[in-house]
C-alpha cells in the first residue's frame, strides 16, 4: 500500500476536521451546558424560596428545636437548638455505622470461610443464609427485625434475664473429665489418626462420658434411676439385663466390618464403663453450687447490660498497663530481630501477652492495696456529715459518683437494677437501635461472605501446592501465602459493601430510629429549611464515604502486585 | 510389570520405595499397582501419554495427592496419615511445577528464603547467602530484588528451581517443568536441570523432552493407563523397546 497524502483544499474545513480542535470544542460546549443548567436550577430554587421567605441559610440552626428525641443523650432536651439536635442524629448514625462495620466484617468473614467448608452441613447452612439474605430487600429485613423480633420480646414487667436467677450446680466430675481427656489425648498423640488403638481409646472415652452423664440426667428426674446410683446390687434384674445387653453389643461390635470394628468396640466398652461407674457409685455426685444474678435484661423496651464505670484509681492501673504494653512492643521488636538473625522461632506473641498480663496484675494489686478513706463526707438530712465508709454505704447515702471516688477497684462493675418502671443502673440499648444494627450487619455480611469466598478461590491452587511442597504448615500457608493474595481481591468490593452499609443506615427512618436523616427531616419540617437540611445530610454521608474510601484505597495500594 | 532389563543404579541404597501403590479419582483408577525403587543420586525420567498418571504418581511422593492403597517410603519414613511424617518428608523433597507457582507478592529473594527461615529455622543471613549462591548457580543473580511478575517464564522457572534447592532437599521432583515455556526458554531451564543431575541430585522428572531423557536419565519409566508399561535405560528404551504401546508412543513423538 502506498501512503497517499491528500491535503485539504479548504483551510477552514482543515481546522474543524482536526481531531484535537474537535475535542476541545466538545469539552467547552459541555461545560457551558452544565454550568447553564445548574445556575438555572439554583436561581429558580432561590427565587421561589425567597418569595416564601425561606432563603437557604444556616442561621436557623440556633433556634430552639422544641421536639423530643427518644433515647437521646443527657445533653439534649427539647429546649436545645437545632444544631444540637443534628449532632444527636449524627452521633446515633455513627453508633450504628461503626458497630455495624466491625460486626459485619467478623460475621461476613466467618460465613465466607463456612461457604468453603468441606463439611456438607456447615457449607449448606451458610449457603442458605447467604441466599436468603442477599435476595430479600433490606427494608423488609429491617421490618422483620423490628416488628417480628424486637416487638415480640417479653414485656418490661417480666423481662428475659441472662443468666436466669437461681443456683447453677457444677458437678465436680467435670474437672476429672478434663484431666482424663488431656491425659488420654497425650497418650495417643504419637499414633496415626486412624490407628485402631487411638480410635478405640477416644471413642470409649466419649461413650463413657455420654453414658455417665445420660444416667445422671435420668437420675435427676426419675426416682427409679436415682435408686440405681451407687446401688451395686449384683442380683438386681435391671442390672443383669444391662450386662446381657452390653455383652450382645460387644459381640456385635467384634463382628462389625473391619473399618467400623474399633469404633464400635470403643462405643460398647465405653458405655459399659460409664454404666458400671454409675451403678457402683464410683463417679462422684458432688457439685459446686454457684449463685447466679441476672446481668442482662431483655424486654420489649430494649436491652440492659451491666455498666462498667471508671473509678479514681483507674489512672494508676492504666499507667501500669501502658508500661506493660510498652514492654510488649519492645519485646516484639527485640525477638523479631532475634528470629531474623538466629532463625530460632521464638513464640514472641506469647511473651508480649505475658508482659501485658503481668503488669496488669501488678497494677491491680498496687491500685487496690491502698486503703479507702475511713470517713467520707455525705449529705444526710440536708447537712454534710462525716461518716465511716461502710456505714454510709449501708445507709445508702453514697451516690454513684461517691462510689467511683472511694472504690478501691480500678473499675466498678454495676449490674442493672430495676426500680419501678425504669432501670437506675446499667447501659440501656433501644430496640430500634438493636433492630437496625442487626438488620444492617446480617444483610451486609451475606455480601461480604460471597466476597471473601471469591477472594480465597481467586488464589490459584498452585500457590497452596507450592507452599505445601516447601513444607510450610497450614497456618503459615494461610497467613503468608493465601491471605495476602486473597486480600488483594477482597478489599475493593469490601470497601463497596462498607459504603453500602453506611448509606443503608439511613433506612433507620423506617423503624423510627433517630439517625441523622430522621432528625434532620424533623428539623426541615419544623423550620422549612429543606435545601439546607438536605445539604447537611449529604455532607454527612459524603464525609463518611470519603473516609471509608481513603482507608480502603490505602489498603489496596499496600496489597498491589508488582508486575511488568 | 515386565523387568526386561536390569536396572542400573549409581548408588545402592533406595531412597524412594513404592509398593503396589493404587489411587482412584472417584471411579477412575489413576494408579494401578505401581512398584518402583529409586536409588540415591539416580535420575528417573517418567514419560507417557497425557492422562496416564505420571504427574499423579510424582505428586503422591510428597503427598500433594493421597494414595489409597500400597506403601510409599521416602528416606526411611512411611507416608501415612501422620502429619509429622508428611512434614518431615516434604522438608526433604523439593518440587518444581509446570506453572512455576512462585509467590507473586514476594520478591525473588523472599521466595527463596521463605521456607529455609520458616521451616528449617535458618538465620536470615544464612538463608540469603544460600539464595544468592543458588541464583548464581541458575544464572540470574541480578534478579534477586525483582518480583516474579517482572521476569520471563524461563527466569521464573529457574527461580522456582532455586527456591526448591534452598531447602537442601535430598530429592527433587519435576512436574513437566518446561511445558509452559516458549521454545527458546526451554533450553535455559534444561541446562540448569542437567547441571543439577551431574551434581548427584536424586531426581524424578516428568517431561516430554525426549532429548533430555536420552541425555540425562539413568532410567526411563513409561506410563500408560496408570501402569508402568516398560522401564529401562535410555539406550534400551529408545532403541529396543518391546511393548507395542511404547513403540506406538515413540513412533508418534520421534
């Protein structure tokens, strides 16, 4: 082919058919159209609002709000201004978004790993979980959580409590089981997984425990069984019958197919051991009795949890803990260098945990060692009097602030206490908050589960094989080979799900949770400042979204692969 | 299994012993009664049509695949369900894959030093010195700081060989190491492997490179439908093979 240039005869045609010129002209025309459109909309809004005396401004934010917000913090009342009300909305939204992001990540990763499980049941259950949640609207799920789950909780007068009030017996034989279990595990540790002796010993242990506990359970409810415990009468008909049945079981196990024989024998022998221990009363029946006090109350009015209060001695204790943390960091770096230079794999994580624990314990001892003041000033009948601490406490004259001041513990663990129609202590969580948090968390976790599954599957199988062939352990393979490569695939879509969760939190309005949208729409209705209100909501979500984007992009850059 | 000629081993002691190894993928019987001994310092080349079970066979030796019947004993340790035995055997066996399987998020140097530091517990300095020496040996000392994605296929495969050698294995397994390479890169990889064979490494190589087999192998195993149909020295194999299946295979590729 010969390149034939054909110069244009018309110079103007040459200019307007130049690609670069055309691109420039196109862009300029586009900008002009956009600017014109926006200024048209803006001027028409402003003029129409001006005629109603509602020009957009921010001055109205100092006006009195005049409406109540349920479960508002104590710095808000209906006498506060609009700006404070808006801050309540922002706080409530942030509470849901931050907790939601953390919880949904944990739940999603767990479900994603379950989706890849080799266990059929686990895999199927998590698959159903994901499909059901992914394929129904979030609004419907929120309604379900609120109207069907939360509002069906028991009444405030008869709440669910956890643990329920009463006495919990802990049988002493449980400790024996634990010791025996560890001992047996160690004794078969050197054997191959399917070795007959190992199978037999472990199966027999489980069978004995199950038989023994089953018998105790029956003895607890039925008097005939209670009579058998420790009876030891060799001529009792039921006992003879039991021995015959056990013998038949043993014989059957002996003739079972090769691959089942040792398991079956273990079952037969184990249950016989359990039965005999029960019948001759060798297994101890003694139990520790622990008195239980309700710590969590659940009712239609919400959830009440124990409260943890800082006391005057918290600072001392925290000082010790921070020394421990500093030491842990130093140990971590020091042993890191030692591992590099000597190659010996020190368990540095444990050393660090140990350092922190030791200093926390030391701090606790030191902080609680100083005696409390002998006499404290309290208000009695309108007068300030000095009373010994114990006496003041007995007479109920100490306020919560006094307790925080005079306690010898770094923390006060305050159980919820109900007086009349309200709780005087404990942290209360509204059912609306719980419904929204659960709804958002569970819904988003289904998507995250799929993302995690896809990310792990995206790592080629060859990587796993190469790592195994080199002799790395399963944990090392996961941590050093699979995870870094899976994260590269997981993080971008995960960031999208975080954005979705934070924006979906605006559905709070459907179940009347006072988030930023609900509060701001109320403000808009009262003041008529809709343009300003909407702008404020948009700025709030914009800031949240940008923060999430910045974080995910940062991670993304860190896990990027270097290629040609 | 026809023992048509005596097997020559350069050094008496067998380091790999396989006895009646059988494996099924579901209903499909991949390996049928494989019995082979490999002596120390012996180079065994495994050839055969695709789907004949040759890759599966060498992957059974370091437990990337599980055999369902028979015995595999490597360096005196039997491969069973005990994880400690599996780990001990994997430490002594290096493996090179068709698709290289380098870790793309680690540099060449990190790829090579990872297992010696984490599995063997070497100091970093020692592992890095070893890595540099090996990179020198495979002819790419200047690529240490690069990532696998920045190297050519031939260079990547040579890094993979260096990575396997860094563990100072007693045995090297090669699973079609040149099949994913451009023709002009095959030579550089084969040269490294020839040098390795001369240095006295025990090697099991699955390959389609007949020139390599003829030049380097002490013994050739010919697989078909999960069986070792014929085995012998390269001279015997290429010039006087008896079995009709072997003859057919050779007539098609030579």
